[in-house]
C-alpha cells in the first residue's frame, strides 16, 4: 500500500511516544487552558480601549477594542494546535533536511519533540503579548513587557535552530 500523506502509523512503529513527550503535551494543554482563563480575566477587567500594537521600542502605536484579546487567543490557539498536530505528522514540518533511512525514527522523534516544545513556545508568546497589552492596568512595569516578547520569540527561533541542526547532524552521521 502506498504511503499516504495523513498516515502517521509508519512514523510511530519503531519510535513510541516517550514519557517526556507526554509531559510536554500535558504542559502545553495546561498552558493553553490557563491562558484562555487569563484571557477571559484580562478581557473582563480591561478598559474598552487597549494597546494592540507596539513598535520596535515597545511603544504603543495602535489601539483597539478589548475584543482583540479574543482575536489573539484564537490566533495563538490555532498556532498551538498546528504545532501539536505536527508532532504526529512529519509532513506538516518542512525542514530543509533529508531524512535518512538508517536514523529515520531518531529524526522523527526529534521532529516530534521540536513540535511539542514549539507548542509551549507559542504559549509563552501568547502570555508575553497578553502581559504587554495589559501592563498599564494590571500594574506590571512596562520594562517587563519590553523584555518578555523578544525573549519568547528568540526562544522559539532558538528551538527551531537547535533541533534543525541536531536532526541534520544525526542524518549526516556526525554523532
């Protein structure tokens, strides 16, 4: 039978999901639920007009109605869901690396781990943007928002770079 795009059974035959992978999935799910709750709390306590965009110096340069909290929530939940589903379907991950037959299941395991960590990274970005938008009325110092957003984005880029290089390294037989 020809291997179909959505058939992931081949990927899991020899590489079972580890306990640490399950723990990462549990953390991501708990983070998504808690961030939805936080979004609801911030929505109910926020003024009618909230900052919705920041320039490079983290100064507010656009304002929106407080419904932007739910737009952000839906956007980030979709991002988290795509990353979580990519952990089970390698075809959703487009790395510039050829997977080798000899180490295929090791590489697939690392792709899944990368996707699970990316799911958590999306949650951290969601949290940092929520805190930046709400800093003015929850009493958070604005300097914290200036640091949180770039750090969470750099973390996400670092995860992609680290795992891409590790998967490539294993495929080249350099480990």
